[in-house]
C-alpha cells in the first residue's frame, strides 16, 4: 500500500497558497461578469473553452439586460494535455438580469448542454451513451459594492435535468446545485480598458440516481478558482477575454485538480 501521509500536507499547502493568491486579488477592486468555463469532470487534465456572447440592454434605464452566449470546449485525456484531441461540450445559454437596486441584481436563466462522455482508459470514448444532454434552469442574486477592496458576492441555485442521446433519463437524472461565488476586478491601465477579473467559487450539490431511486446527501463538490484578463474596445462595444480556471474536484480518491484555458468575445448593446 502506498503511503500518502507526505502528499497530504503538500496538497494542503498548495491549496492554502491558491486561496491566499485569490483572496489577495479579490481584495483589490470591484466586480464584473465574464464567461467562465463549465466544469467537465475528472476525466481530463486540460481543457480549452471558447465562447461568444451578446450582452444587451433591454430597457432605456438599463435595469433589465440579457446575456446570450454559445460556447464549446476541447478536452484532453487524463494522460496528456492536448486540448484539441476531442470535443468535450457545447453550451447554449440565455440569462436575463434585473438590477432592482444600484448594488443588487437578480437573474433567471435557461441553458442547454451537450457533453460527450469519455472513459479514463484508451480508446476513451464511452462505449454506450456517448453523450449526455442537460437542460438547466438557474437563478442568481448578486450584491456588489462600488468601493474598491470589496468583492461582489453571488449566490446561484440550479436545477439540472440529464438525458441520454435518446432522451431517456440519464443514470443520474436530476440534480440541485448551489454555488457561492466571490468575484472582483482591478484595472491595469488608467483608461480602464484593460483589467484582471478574479473569482473564487464553492459548489455544493445533491443528485438523484435512477438505480436506487434516491437523492444523495447534499454535499460539497468542488472549488473553482479563476483569473481573466479583459480588454475593452474604445467604444466599449466589444470585450476580449483570456483566462485560466483551476477546478479542484472532491472525488472518492481525494482531491483532483483540472485545468482550463478560456477565451471569449462579448459584444455589448448591438441593438
């Protein structure tokens, strides 16, 4: 049997270092949203996420807005970091936000996700049910501050429904998931066109298994740490974003870290 006693303190120290770095970033400015990658599970080392979105104001006062985006991800195997090896997921998402106070907003959203299923061992692609389909409904409430040094806080509640390629219930057919996220932005240049956005998110969930016809206990599942560099055009109509996310998964064997590189283009108020 392998003794893991020496590896545990190292993992704890690494986690503390990551938490320190991200808390440092979070304590440096105000918050803004961006299109962070979806989690793709533990059957890969590295993933590449690209999304294109439209952030559109829906009323003259700017209290209602819509964020529509389409994205997809390339996925490596557990043995390499070739993110062009296989297509992991594509996502279509629509979210409507209502800003009911200057520092408070609520959102409602619907999402469709098509995720290919892979095994840990060669030839990797699942022999049966090669992809699953997900329909997701979620709401979010967010509190932000104008004062620098205080990150925004967002709570997001999701209901997820899963189907196989024939629209039969997936092995895990339903899930409720709660997400608590802290997020901030700080400017890199005085013109405020180049900035860094940092996020720290905790995820908790419960799943319904078809085999047992029971819900699992509600429990912690993962922590996502993200940092994005964002560049805005002079007229503020387009933003280009390049980022990194570390998804620290709580799996039966312990903790597993999966890495994501993200790129996105967001158009603003085209209509």
